[in-house]
C-alpha cells in the first residue's frame, strides 16, 4: 500500500501515534532507564545497575506501602463487588422509586477522590465524628478511632473507597441482570428454586464476564490510589497508610530522590501489567480464537 | 403475559417485600449520610459543631461558612478562598474538554472508516496507556513539557488532560462509529466525499449522543482531577480540588469544619450538577468508559 493512500487519515491519527509513542511508551522507557541510575535532584546518567531496586525492597516504608495496597486492594475490590452486586439485585426486584435509589447509590462516583477523602475524614473524626454521636446516644462502648489507629486507618480508607465505588459495580451488574433472559427466571421459578439461591448459583455465574471486567477495572484503579489517601489520612498516622503511589510522588517531589521514585514507579507499572496481561490475553486472544473456530 | 390483568392490584406487600424495602432504605441512608453531614455541618457555627452531635440538624442556621469558603479561606499565606480555584478549574476544564473530545472524535472516525495498516497497532498502544499509573509517566512528561516550554502553565495542563483523556474517548467514539451502517459511509464516498467532508457533513451531525456522553465523562473527570493539576498546572492555575485540599489541610490555626465542609460542597457542585441533570447519560458514560477505572 503506497504511503500517500489514505493520507488524510494518517495525518488525522498522527497526534495519537506521536502521543502513544512518546508519552505511553517513551515515558516508561525513560523511567526504566533512569531507575538504573543514582539520580537525586535531577536525572543524571550514572549507571548503578539494580541498586535502586535493592534499596527499595529494603525500605520499611515501601514494605508498609505494599502491604497497604494489598489490604486496600483486597477489601476494596471484594467490598465493591459484594455491595455493588447486592445493590444491583435489590434494585432488580421491581421496586418503587428505582431510579431514585439508583441515583443515590451512584452519586458518590461523580465526586472527586479528594472530596470523598475530606468528607470521610470529617465523619470519622475521632472527637466530633460518628463515635461522638454514638456516645451521645448512650452507646459509650462504641469505638471508631480508625483514623488515629495505625492498624485500622487503612480500613477507613477502604470504607470511603467502597462508598464511592460500589455504585459503579452496581451499574455494571445491573446492566448484566437486565440482560438475563426472562425464560431462565421462569424455569427457575417452575423448578421452585429459592430466589437467593437462583441469584448466587445460577445468575452470578452467568454474569462472569461482568464480574471479571469489574475486577480488572477496579484492580487497575487500586494501584493508582493517591488523592483519596492524601485527603483522608495524608498517609498517616506516621506512614501507616502510605501507598506505592505516595512513595513515588514523595520521592519525586519532596525528597529529591529521583532514582528511587523511578524504580518504585516501574514496580507499580509491572504490577499493573501483571493484573492486565491475563485478562487481555483472555479477552483479545482466546476469545477471538474460539470465536473463529 | 403482555395483556394487562384486570381486577384489583395484587397485594405485593408481603413480609419479604417490607424487609426488602427496609434494607434498601437503610443502604440509601448509608450512602446519603456523608452528603447530609456535609450539608448540615456547613450550616452550623463552630460552637454548635463542638458541642453537638454531628448528625443533628443545626439549631439555628449559620451562613457564615459559605462566603468564607468561597472568597476568604486561607491556603498558606493567600486568603482568597476557593474562587480562584473555581476560575482556574473552569479555565482548565473548558478547553481540555473541547480539545480532547474533538481530537478523539477525529481519531475514532479515522479508525472506524479509514483503516490503514498499523492503525490498530497504535490504537492498542494508546489503550494500553489508559491503564498505566500516572506516577510512571508524570516525571518524564514533566520533562517533555519543560522542553516544550509549557510546563506549569495553562496550555501545559490542557495538553496533559488531552493526552490522558484520549484513549478512552477514542475508544467510545470508535465503537460508536463502528456501529453506524457502513453503507452510509460508502454512499458518501460514491458521492465524492473526502475524509474531511464526510467527517463534517455526515459524521458530526450524527454524533450528538456520543458527544454528550464524552463531554460528561470529561467534564467530571477533569474537574475531579487532583494529581495532574497539582503537578502540571503550576501555582497560578491550581484547580479547585488542589486548593480545596490546601484549605482543609492547613497545619496552623483553628480548624473550621463548617468552612471546610462548605468548601468541599462547593468543589463537588459542578460534577454533582452534571450527574443529577444528566442521569442516564452519565450511566451510559460509565458503561462506555468503564476502562477509566
């Protein structure tokens, strides 16, 4: 095919091609190359091998960050899936005011992570927040000091995140539930299967593609979590709720330790690839293969 | 099944239905609680906030906090409230949305109708970019913008939003155009339309619904962005989310929770407004742009 054929389309796509190559591919290569140097305040080409990675894995703070991202990723993903699915099932029961409930469950998703973080910071405030309310109502045994508790602060982040993200899963699941054939419901009710059993053992497996998509999307978002934690706990108390994204940003912009930041960001990138690769392989390769046969 | 049954309405309110409604209303209250707390806190004065239950309605309405959050609250040494942030966010959002939507529509059109060898390879690269954590790209991109002389400026942040909005927007435009009848395009070709003419006279007039979805997605996404605004906008163009965080997280002085909450509401007004008036379109945007995570 001669180069000038379709030239208008090629020119139109030029910005996309340039951006894909320079930003998406170029930046990763740049980060990787400089993660092999001992750059501090400015990037310098001073090759030190994998020293930065070795140092990274020895950092206590990085350990905490990785541990946190696993806790957060697990609780947030599972929480969103369970609550999102539950809400979708509830809304699917031909209830009155369906659109009102849907609006209520989804509105947090329209808000900024910063807003979500700041609101929950206030609601969970150890002096004036919900704990205080419960005490005023006579439930003096009630404790909700998560934000100042090193071991529990990360779960406060999870609550805020689930509150914001559950509606998103609900929308995906509801679309799936609405796509289920009426005949399946009819045959299930003729068989006399209890409704909750039908949902868990028959309908849920049928929604598997939706569930898988939801998990992948949520998990890819988990790795990025930054603004929410910055607003809610600023990584504290101490560095108890720090995350890899925060570690990277700190080393870039306040600690002037570029090499560390590059190394940590490359680890983040690799973990996203590990989440995406099996899914992409399944979605785009296996499915096409079986579709063609 | 399709005929409307005659006779009195069947009584649906069994014990199970009542339980269902109770449960879904409790869920709704949980989801609404932070919004409720945000609003009532912003309408109390500090004495009442310190003395009373966070969930109680204000005894007397105080409108002290709102004007203060808007035009007097301090970020560091500057006490101009959120107003400059609002202006900046508008200055960032409007051009970013226009540029990114226009560019992505053109991309989607070229990909759907004017395929050439390699086009889909670059599109795949571009989609891959949607999943890369920003932290991996932030520093190299900053260097690129510095080289171009637009780092820390309005064009700089607009370019960044265009870049990061492009993958998902291109995807939804491409999917929309791929669903249009190809005969339409062929007819336009036979009538002598070229790349530009077909785009302007045939495709754009048909693109209203998908453009609305794309605009909603981008307006909420860019308005809610924190990280990119923080790094790329520069001190003079900081968006509202960044200023909000600065106002609330000040280390000195007495914390004024009512001002904080007013500021938080003010920041989320635009996306909430978009969400409440656009309802179904927003949901379509989520389904189409599910990849945004």
